[in-house]
C-alpha cells in the first residue's frame, strides 16, 4: 500500500494492525521491523554521543511498551482522538 492509501484507510477508522491483518502480514513482523529500524537509529545517536546508553535504553524500553498500542490505534491525529472532526 502507498502512504496515501494507508492514510485514507486510517481516516476510515482502521488501525495499522487492521491493515496488516487484511494483507496477511503478522503484526509481530511489523513490530520487529520497526524496533530494528529504531534501534539502528538510536545506536547511531549513542555513537555520535548525542544521547547516552542509558537514554537509549529508556527510549527502547518505552518503545516496547507503546508500539503495539500505536499500531492498534484507530484513526489519525493526536492521541486520544479518533480522527478529524468537522463541525459546521
């Protein structure tokens, strides 16, 4: 799916987890790939001394806690909102 297609489906109230299931992609695979990419980035920041190893651990630990919830969140927009609301 393109980014635009994903965005449009999210506007309809679907989560990334919903879309993955529809496409036959295990959510665990998406989580693993996202965590791997994030870890590479975080490791680079540590190497460049932009953050400490302790800060890196905190970031990665938080990601473990929050990633599944983020992938299961419905809609788009700030957390706590289910999408854009148009009042007239």
